[in-house]
């Protein structure tokens, strides 16, 4: 009687080698204990909609007193602030930007500096009104390092401010602002601080590392195609490009997306749209890296995930998919006035939302969760399936289905509903005619008021001997 536990979405393994707990579909569930899953939380609206333009940037400015902060959103060409994250969205002084795009930022000595790579770089110390920063380069990316602000120019120049002053970009007298040219093909598309170094990437994929004295070529072309796809967990970065998703600690990028490769690109050309990588946006919440990619369909299950969010759990090293009712266009993680971590995102209509907490619906819409896996018993012989026993939390509203089949194709999976997991431990005896080489199991749930937990199960079968 083999036991299986829900693990990771895994579309990379030969179906005959796939572990019983690995899943071929994993939508809108997240990790509970190790080798246990629960339905993801929902989201609710965050503040109002000062306009109906796409929210392309969200960021936070917290003073070093640790109590006063502002959240910001860029939508259309206007930058808004919310005092303490609860005040209404208000237009920032000098907060209009030409053209569409994103705004990046960095903080040094209670000064927030921002830029979009098109308009003049600006700064604020009061959180509500911005001043054009004299002599600062036009820049679309920033990082604080060694008591300076580093700014990514519009081509291949990396600038840095005078020591201790985010607003001083002069290079004469006591001012020591300067720049370095990052060599190689392409223009700069991101700048970040990793392992006490400045790391830059170019749109050609090149990575360079700067320690304040020496520039090193990291000899790789696997950089991010979108700076907005970069997420940070414990000084370890995650990002996407057309070859997949990578982890990066400052040395060489390491691919982490092999289990979901068929959702990224496949023979049927139904993976993530190539253009989606150019403006991909991502965020991090409680050790989960989430990248918003639009629609994707793998060529193994032939099942589409709409408004897909690729989710990597850093602690458990597992993958899954979220499917929000709206497609996120920007993310922000910040700590509120009580020190509680909050996660918000914006959409294409100008609305922002708070994800997590006690929400059990997506702003009133049901959350449709699906888990699906394959059982093969370690042999290609026909089997007579006997029982399946599953462990849920008591009161779970998840529906259990099975599909005996001799093929992996979607059309041959005719699911039979066995029942609901509300009693906690459930046992189902298969009909006497349940015979096949493979058995797909599926757990679905679409309530507005519950979050089921699934811990795994066991199954019984007999191998049918040929005469």
C-alpha cells in the first residue's frame, strides 16, 4: 500500500519515473507543513482608484525612525503616495512623468531618490513632494551601496553619488561623484546590491560585479530580461528570462525552473509568450517568489492557466501556479505601522489589492484550486485498483476524483467523482471494473469561505497477471 504526499508541480520527469507525490497540475495551493498543501489565501481591495490606468510600479519609503512611511504607486503618468499605507492616494508634488513605464528607487540617509530612465531624476525627504536632483543622471535603476547611491544610466554608464548624499552628483571640490562604463554588448537594464557588491545586468544578459574598486565580468549571459522580475529572499535573487527562472547569489545564475519548463516553452508553442518576459513583474511574500506571466499551457496535460503566476517556494524548493481573477502588473512587500509584513499588487484597471491574511476569496470571487497527480505503481502492467485513503483537515470541502486510463492524453482522462474530504480521513473503494495501467487523482475546491488542507494518502492495487 504505497503512501504519497503532495510535493511539487513537476512536468519535467518522464511520467514512468515521476514520484507519486509530484503533481502534473498544482493551481492555487500553497505549502503548509513540508509535504502538505493548503488552499492559498485570497485578496481584497487596497485603497481606492485615483485613475483607471495600469499600476506599473509600487514601492515604499520608510524613514530610519522606523515608524513613518509612505507607499507609492505609478499609474499612467502620475505618481501617488499613501501616508502610512492607509491614507488615500494623493498626487505627489512634481509627480508627473512623461510616457509609460516603471519608476525605480533607492533610499540613503532619509532621502528617497527615484527615476524612470526618461525624465529627470528626483528626490524627496518629506515623502510627499519631489525635487529634480541637480546634476544627477537620467536613470531608471538605483541601489544604495557603500554610503552612496548608484544609478543606472540609459546606456552603459553606471553613476554614483557623493558619499553620504543622495542629492549630490557633483565631482568637484569635496564632492566625489563619478561613473564607470560597463563593457560589453547591450545597455544596462538592472542594478542591485548582492553580497556586499554592486551587480549590474545588461539586456544582452551580461552580468558584472563592482566592489567599489574593481569591476569583474561574471562570464554569463543569463541575466534578467526585465528588472521588474527580480525578487529578493535573504539576499538571494530570483528572476526570469526566456530560458526560464534563475536563482542568483552574486556568482553565477542557477536555473531553478526545470520542473515547470513545459509551461515556459514547449513543442506546441503554448508556453509563456516571449514578449511577457520583457515586462514580467514579480514579488516576494513569506518566502514565495511570484512572477506574473499571463496565460500558459503546458504540452503534457494540455491544461491552460489563465492570468498565471509562477510560484517558487524558496524554503520547500517546490513549484506551483496561482491564478488570480485579475492579472497583477506590479507588486510591493512592506511592513505596516504595526510591523506586520503586507503584500499588495496592482492591476491594469488602476486598482490595488492586499493579498493574504484572512481573505478566503479573490475580492468576492471564488478561488478554484486544483491538484492532479499520476499513480503508476512502478509497472506498465494492467492493475485492478482497490482503495484510496486520503487525509484532509476536518470540514474540508475539497472534491476527490479519479481517472483510470492507459494514456496520458487529456481526452482519455474521464474523471469519476468519489466524494468530499470533509470527514478528515476518507476512504473510497473503487468500482470492481476499475482496471487500467495508470490512475490519475484530482482534488478540486472552489468555495468562498474555506481553505482546505491536504496531507496525502495511500492506495491499493493488484497487478493483473497475464495468462
